């Protein structure tokens, strides 16, 4: 019999980027010859909601927490116990074959978007909106319905659209491509707001973060450098605000920008920062 290979692949619908935000690993101390024991780790400086939904009857013998709120950087031991005799040891273990995963950055019990907040455009120069809300290319899911893709150029400075705390940064990638397999290669900064929501700034440049994890940033503060990393066909900034929910995990929420209150930003038009 081949030695069991543990493969932690997480398929979260469209996006696989959550695999960088949460880790599920074999607990080498408590695992036995009969039972595989897994721990779960929140890699963010914000709370994280994590829920599993069974999609394969083979998981009926697994013992696990159906849903959990992990505190910042919290590791939970004994999260899942799997009888070895109930899994195929020849092909390895792919948890996404047994479960669908619901993930949210934040605690659904307290996160509630302040719809009256007016965001700052996260760049200064006039740039084209290359994909707006409900865009067919990739803004076609509840996590991205209300996202914006601004055609920033490589090297453009990115600014905080709202004040908050930096809870996760990735800046070590220089890869990009036109298929979803490159989703985990996008550099990003995630900032949590005082209402429990988060803003994500994606496709930043290699080493393009101007802030550090844990920094408290002001509205309009320089936070990063625009680039072309991850799942993308052109340089741009992907900007979206998420609210944590138990049912759907991260859901994108509609927002308004200063100087454009009550107006829908349209694909193909250029927008620059305005004052009220």
C-alpha cells in the first residue's frame, strides 16, 4: 500500500485564493495509525468564519466542526478526525472532494456594512473602468458582483479607500495568466474596517505593499503599488468590499465613491478622484 499523501486543495467556487487565508494541516502529534487528525489555522489578523458542507457521503464518518469562527491567527487543534479505513489511501486526500467550503473574512455575528460610508477612489490619476459591477468576465458571483476593476498602470500608487487595519498581505508573486489557475498568484492587501467588513486590493506589484500586517491606515494613505499579478489579462486594480455572512461567506456589497454618490460607474469610462 502506498503511503498516504495529504493534499490540501481548497476549491471555493470561483476563487481559490482562500487557501492562503486559512490552512488545514495534519496534526502529527495526535494522528494515529487509525485516525488522521487535522488542525485549522486562521492566517489573518481578523476573525475568520469557516463552514463545511458535505457533498460526498464518504464524509459521514468524519468528525468535524461544521462551522467555526477563528480569532486572529488562531489555530484550532482536533478540528477534523478522519478514520483512515474510510478514505482512499492510493490517491491521497483531497478535502474538496468531500466538502464545499464557506469562508468569510470577519465574524458574521458582528459584521454589518455601513451603507452611508462614502469611499475614496483608491487611485488619483484618471483611469478607465475595465470591468464594473456584475461584469461577465469574472464579476459573476456573490463574492464579486459589486467589485470594480480599474485600469491602473503598473507602478501607479494605490491608496486606502477607507481607514482600517491591515489584516493580510501577499506581495511575493510575479506571476500572472488568463486562467483561474493563476488566482493564488495575485498580490493583495486586505484591510478590515470598523464595521467588521473588509476591503481587498488585488493584482498589486511584486513587493508592492507599502504597509505591514497589523498597520492602522488612514483613509487616503498610500498602501501599495499597482501591478499585474494573478488571474488577469491586463494591469489593473481589483477593488471589492466584503461583508461576512454565515450563509454565503464573503459577499460583496454595493458602495459609493466620493464625487460619484448616487451614480453608477460605467465600463469603458475614465474616472479620477473628485471631492464632494
